[in-house]
C-alpha cells in the first residue's frame, strides 16, 4: 500500500470512531459521507451535499470538525436557519465530545462570553443564524476575525440561499461577502435535502462553489419508511371529523401541518375538545411555549403538534410516526421537506395530505408578496440617497408603499447586491449602480405558479406519489415505491360518522374573533405631515372589538371573504352569525346606538349590517361617518394607511350631537391594518362616547 492509502485508511478509522461517538456503537459511515469528509479534511475542498432528510448530513460536518480540530484547525462555523435546528445540533455535538455554541436572537446576554470563548479556542462549533451575518456590529467587528480563524464553514439548509427555492431567505446571500474573507484552503460544505437542479445551480453560484474543483454529491431521495397518501374529503368539517375519528389509530406521535396560524389554533382547539393531547405551534407562539411543545412531542407527551411551517427544518424526532397536512403546501418540494420529518428511525410512517377548498386562496396570498415592483425599489433607493443620515425601516415605511416585512426583505436583497447597506442607526444608499432584474423576478413568479400546478397534479395523480415527489426534485431514476396509496401499500379509510361531521360543523360555524384595538401610532408619522406619535390615550381608545371570522378561518373564513368582494346587502346566514357574536360579547356597557363607517366600495353591505343589527338589537341607528377623499384600499403599510384615513372621516354634526355619554357599536365590513376603525373610534370617543365597540364581518390574514 502507498502512504496515501495508509493515510486515508487511518483517517477513515478515526472518522468511524467519531461517528460511533455521535450516533452509537453500530454506526458505520456511508460511502458518500466518507467521500465528503475526505474531501473536506484531507483535500480542503468545497462540497455540496444533497441528500434526503435523515441521511446523516450533520454527521459529515461534525465528524469533519472533530478531525480538523485534531489537526489544529480553527472552529467550524455553521450557518443554520432555525433555532430548533441549532438546539438539536448542539445536543448531537455534545454526544460526540464536540463543544458547540450558538449566537442568535434569544441569547443576546451570552454573546460577549461566547465570542471570548471562541477567541480562546474553547469552542469547536459556532452556530449562527443567517440574520447575524447582516448585523452591522457582527459584520464589521466579529466576522473578519471569525473568518480568519475559521477551520470549516458549513451552510446548512442551503436551498434557502436560492430565490428559486421554496424557502428563500435573503440573509443567506450575505455569505457572498464572508466567503472571500476565508483564508485559502478553508473547506466549505453546503447541505440540503430539497434542491432540484435549478436550486443546486443557484446555490453553487452564490457560494462560489461552481469551480471545477467542487464536489457535488446527490443521492436518492427515496425514503423507504414513508407511506404517502391523499384524502380528498368534501369539506373542512369532514377533515376535522376524520382527524377526531382516526388520529388515535395513527402510529406513535406526529405533526399535523396547517397553512395558517388561525388554522393551527382552530384544529388544535377542536382536537383538545375531543380529548386529544395536542398543542398549537406557530411563529406567533412564545419561545418558551415552543420549546415546551417540542419537548412534549419528542417525549411523546402529546399525540401531535398542530403546526405551521415554523416547525420544519431541523426538528429531529427519529420515531415520528405520522405527518398530516390539513391543507396542501403550494410546492411539492416544500411538501417533501415537511414530510421528511417522519419515519427517520421507524420502519413505517404514515404521511397523509388532506387538501382544502381554501388552499388556492392562501397560495395566491403568499404568491402576491414576492419581490416588489421596480418603482418601489427605485423610490427606496432615492429616499435613502436623499437622506443625510441613516434611515430606520420605520422611517422608510413612510415613503414606500410596502408592508414592513416586504420592505425589510427588499432592503436585505439590496444590501447583498451592493445598492444599500445596513449600518448602525438604519440603512444608507451606497451609490453603486443597480439594475432591476425583472426577467429573473418574472421567472421566479412563474416557477411559483408551476409549483402550484404540480401540487394540484400530485393531489389528483393516480401514479406513485413518492416517484412524483422525487421527480420534482430531479431525482433521476425514481421508480415506483410500492408503499403509497396509489401503489397499494397504504389503505386509508375515508369514512367518517355523521355525528362527527355534525359536531365539527357546529365548531367551525361558531363565529367570533376578538379584535385588539390599535394602541400606538406608527413611528415617524410627523414626517408625513401627521402630528400623531406615541400611545393613544385612554380617552381615544376603542374597546376590544369582534369579527365574525378571519378570512383564513376554516369555518366562516371563505364565506366572509366571498361576501366582501361584492356590494350587496348582508345575507341572512351572516346576520345570524353576527347576532351570535354579539350575544356572546361581554359588554362593559351594552351599546345603545349603532354607527357605521362610510365605504366607497361596499356602501350597501356596510349600511345593511348596521341597519339589521340596530333592528334586531333595538339600537338607535345614528347613520354613517362618511369617507371623504380617495380610497385607502391598496395601501400596504401601516403608516401610509393611517396618513390616508386620519382626516378622511370627519364626524357629522348630527352624529356628534347624539353620541355624548353613550356606548356605540361601530360597524364596518372588514379590517386590515385597523387604522380606519381606530380613527373613527377616536372621533366618536372625542365627541363623548363612553365606549366604542368595533364590529366587522372579516379580518384579513
């Protein structure tokens, strides 16, 4: 044998020993795992590994870390997108004797000590959220030293880099500036389970992995434990009833995914009422509750978490027995990643998709918030260029008709592209030339529409479901799995009892959503010529209001969404639902009068709601607070919406004369930002109303 062969054999033996410490005595490296580890440790190459969930991608970088640290290399830096992923990785690393720490938004008080530990060489692995890369202090003061000392850079869930992917995150593209700062010969590893050929190409381009020296390892994405099936039931009531009647028989514990926060809460509440141990989980769940819920699922103290996509990448429970989707994701690739949570350590896991009638509307909403139009981008750059000081996102919001979240995403893209820069105090323009890549954005939008079509095809398909998903990921050579419902390996009982459907119907058609009043004016309003700032005073505030439903609710959601599309008198079913909401309202003082908000788009609808509620509740109908000026519909951020409505609803003298000392029901059709109701309620309170109770049919979102 040559010396190189002996060295490779010795290195592999060391790698196997580290793997056993990480995964147990029986663990053996897969051939591709060893190929990747050898490339990183012995050859100091750059590599992209695309392998299915559960294949062992984390073992590659932890074993490589142990080997590199033994050779005197600096710490491994892992850019990882989710806290759940970080927590699991830190726990896994400790089992192998690897000291891993994290820097993220939840442990700010530990940052200084962590940086000191890294500088002293006491840390083997530093996990960073991608958002850290775009923080000015970190970028300018920490990243240069970290790049100089780094022994291995890992980008986990690397599909997030690509705007062709289903989970694009612009902060990941900041890696473009980190990579050139790495010393020569520092290996780089990118990993993902969900990348088709287009995403692979984009990731390699962004990371600079596209040279002839890059190692790309793509394996079969088949998951032999997964048994896929679709239950296309006639209504949300049938879907809920099916869960109530069949959840107990599903293996072990699992995840029930929903498309919206509202649906996660509705489904969890319904199942808890039926006696199931379940918990809702979303991006709106408090951090402590999320951690507790994850722990409950890992330790089988709950049958299921009812979760949005917030519970996704990195959640590690090898014996997860089932994944159910209550509503279809908009992309087969996103769907594949979520179902990959199941069956990692068991022989059989059931994966059931239950599409709903509301799916397309939800897909359309998320598709509508892509990269902004060029005029919004140019306006943002012009405003930044004209400013003599850095501008906060809140200040920019008063100049650009974009929601806060879309504005922040756009700024991050401009930062990576070099046209804008985040600095202490806000954002500045760099003055660098920048072109709007309309062709690329249009193609991304077309990809999203193609993915929606493919998801509909998956639902309707009579062919092998696993093969369908693998082909969506360009997994060549995909064969029929023999395990799904279409292959005959999974038989799903779609029957539900009449009584169960009736019970679910009663729950879904129980109307009522609390509307929290606006309590704080948007910042920077004086720059828009509106002299309002700080908190609304107690004498200006509306009471917590009520809506019949959110537009995304499983019960009345689609009904109220359809009603506000046309200007027609309110229908009797919504009159009954409205009365039911009012009857359950615990008034501090029962209203004696009704006032409605003037509507340019739906005057008949709003007036008819007020008239019917006045008639049924024996309230005095005081008429309308008319809307003067252009419609504010279409304004998509809070500050600009308020600017357009703050003076648009002067209180008529005949209404003001009858308000003093009275509790008033304030009626509108639906609420979006909430500023119209806040402005009109403030007018009524300042005219002497003792209480103002807002009431609407629907809540957007």
